[in-house]
C-alpha cells in the first residue's frame, strides 16, 4: 500500500472517530437514559451483567422509595461500563421504588450547578444511594463485588425480612 493511500485511510479513520460520540461533545447536567443512549451509543452497546437471583429478589422486595443519583462522564470509560449495567439491573429488578437519575460532569468532574462539590464527587461514575433525601451509601467507580450485591448491601436496612 502506498504512503498516500495509507495517509488517506488514517485521515478517513480520524474523521469517522470524530463523527461518533466525541464530535458531539461532552454533556453536563441532568440527562435521561434515552437521551444518553441516543447521543452516546457506547452507553447503549455494552453487554449487561445479569444480577444473581438472590440479589435480584432482594431488590424486587424493596418497598421504600430509593433514589440513585449517578454522577458520570460521557468521556469516562468507567462510566461507559457501569452506567449501562446499572440501567440493566434496575430494569431487570422492575421495582418502581428504585429510581435512577443521571447527572453528567465535565472532564474536571465539576458542573455549573455545583452538585459535584455538594456531593463531594471525586471519581466517576459515583452512584449515590438516597432514601428520604439522605445519602445511605455510594458505589464509587466500580463495585466491590457486583452492582447488585453492593446495592443490596447498602439497602440492607430497608429490605423486607
């Protein structure tokens, strides 16, 4: 292959890469799962990790409202791995008492509303688990065991006996 053709292929590949999520820019602020997955397909294309049956049953049994606020980056590879897994987990649980809100941060892990500072976010993604507007725990960057089992451990006080 001659040098001109190689150069043209490299330029073409760069243009293709720029036209995928990166050219869209990084998002900052609240975003719905549907808008996230439409604008940044990498958040849609990840393979789900099924929850274990015991952890899933525990999540399905929760009868108190639980809000999970996910602080993440559209630029962050860990977010590309964990956000789709959390979306899948909550969909699989099918419990209306479990809600997820997505909040994107810029590459400095800051935001115009100041929520990153208010919640002391240092790494992404960070899943802040809240009950009655009070933080009861968090999963930072990646789970210790699995998202399902870590979430069950955090929510142990509100699980049905």
